[in-house]
C-alpha cells in the first residue's frame, strides 16, 4: 500500500489509476499551446508535421489494438475498461487531426509566420533572425540580419548587426 495525503490509504492499483488520470490530463493540455500559437501566427512553420503523423499513427494503432483484443476475446466492454489508454489514443488522434488540418488546409500557403513578439525591441539576450520570406537568398533586395548578443556581457551597448 502507498500512503497519499493526510491519512488517506490507497491500494497500489488505485494509485496507478490516479497517476494514469494525471497523465491523461497532461496529454489533454499539452497540445493546446501549440494549436493556439499556430492560430495566432496563422502558420505551422517551425515544427515538424512528421512528429504529428507519427503521433497519429501511434494513437490509431493503440485504439486498433484495443478493438482487436476485444474482438479476439469477444469482450467488447474491455474497450472502455482502460479509460486512460482509450483516452490517450483518442485525444492524441483528435489533436493530431486538428494539426494536420492546420498544416495542410488552413495555413497551407502561408510559408512565413507572423512573429509572436510584436514589440519593436526584443530582449537583450535573444538572437533574432529577420527573414523576408523570399527564397532568393543573396539578392540585393533580400537582406538578412542576425543580432549577436553575448548573454554573459552586462553592458548597455547596443547589439552588433551583421549581414
């Protein structure tokens, strides 16, 4: 037995179910920031759609395994017997479908992302690559600046720029 809280005693299996529900909750909330930032930026550039496709494959195979086991043992109630496994697969697949729609439908033609920081000046310890979004690098009208800042330096000098 494991001891949790003030004088509350749980069996190990109850404890593991509790931890699995925490995992399910974390899975629910871990996708929301990425979906929100994609929406704000109106772009999915900067992250790998390949990982989303792999996550979708894993979720669908997990649910497929549950259905195959239920069919094999003729126990259809077992599909919902492990709500955490079913929930993890289902919610992963739903968010992955949303990300796929964002990537291939909603923001398909938007190759340049809007910046998340909308202030004219950035923090003093941040490197910034300003990209015009053109593919003709090296052309006269396509200038790229990288702001180099030494985070260890404690001076008030303005950052140096190089092209």
